[in-house]
């Protein structure tokens, strides 16, 4: 039985080596001009440094280009992909077909991961994009466990699943937060909006707080809870899902390192010593709950129920 890749989104270059020591096999980085909902901003210099560190640690480095591109950015894609190819990144995450078309011209051997956030809900779609050139499909967060396993059984491409962290509930290309502050006669610089982790939408009826932030790609409203299925990995490991993702959006480096260590232990035991995994998986969940921010309850997302919002 193979072990799935443990994929983490670091907040800064300095964390990559620490996360690799903690057990991560791969990383996703990028800059918000081309990628959506990144844990940290990585300019070209930082991406190149990240590639070098990741490869020195015998891990992989993928770059996010999963934004929605309008005409004014399309001409940039080929040159940026050429840059990523030159520094030898291990893959590009895309959602817009414009990236796939640009990659065919600029870097035909580049590995492509199809990620449209919400529409990867069946194996036909995964295989369609696989036949177009994608090597991996990132499944929608809204799928239950049975659907994930069924897709993996029929997929012609690698399958990636998020196992930990917050999920996006809503995105608008409009600057909703900035417009609101301007309406109040206040100033809010766009470069500071993503760094402010203290903005929430409060739902009194459900007593939920939804993190909200704004960047170059618009406004993002995130889930009130964090997914955590460290104690429910058996079915996906048995189905040989290829990659488990820990999402680091709005998380501290220290938190990500500790969570990565615990998932590394869980994956290794689930593959190598299932009996011991069954004995300690509840303990691993409790250990994560102990370091979990008080305003971010853990749940199992859509894996075992129809809705979480």
C-alpha cells in the first residue's frame, strides 16, 4: 500500500525546511496575482528560493496559478510559466484553461494539477481534464467520503483531497471590504487587507464567525470551522488517494508545523501499522484540538454529512 503525499501550503519561505522535517512531502506556493487563497505571498525570488530549499529536502514544490484570468493578464501567463519551468518547479495548479493552453506552448512537459475549487465532483470531469493534459485533479471540498473513494476508483489521473484547514464559502472579484470602508469614509489599503486576520462576518442566528479578507483577486469569505479528519484516513488510504492537503490559509507557522507532524504520524501508522493507528487516532485528534484557535472549531467538513455551512 502506498503512502499519500502530504501537501502543505507554507506561509513563508523560512517555514519550508521546518515543514519538511515535520513530514511534508510537497508544498504549494505562489503570488496572489496568479493564485487564489494562498497561505503566504511568494514573489519570483521567493518562489525560486522555495524550489531550491524544497528540492534540497527531497520534497516537491508546486506553484498556484488557479486564479480567474481576465484579458489583461492572459499575455503574462506564458512568460510566467517559462520562468517556473526554468527554475524547475514540480507542477502548476490551474483552474482556467488559459493556463493549460499557455503551458502547452511555454512548458509542454510541465505537470499540471486541475483545481477549480467546486466543480471537480465526478470522475468524468477529472478524466476530461486529464485527457487535456492535467496529471492531477484536486477534488471539491463538498464531496462526501464515498464520492471521493468512487472518483479515485475511476480516475485516470492523480487525486488530491484536502484533509485539514478552512475552506472557501464565497468569492467575489469585487472589493467588497474596501468598498464598505470607503462608504464609511475610512481608508483601507489593499496590501494590508489579506494580512488582517481579525475581520469576521458574524452570524448571530448560528453563532458563527466567518473569516473574511480581500486581496488582488477580490473578497473571500471562509468557513467558520476547520476540516480535520486525522482520525478518518483509512478509507482514502485504502483507496490510494494520491495526495492529502493541509491548507495553511490564515494559520500561524507554528500551528502548521505541529499539525503536519501529527498527520505525518497518522499517515505512517495507517499504512504501516493499522492497529496502532486505530489505537492512537483519537489521541492525535485531541492533540490538534488542544492547539486549535478557540474561534475555529474542528469538524469533518462534508466527508460524513451533506452541509457544514
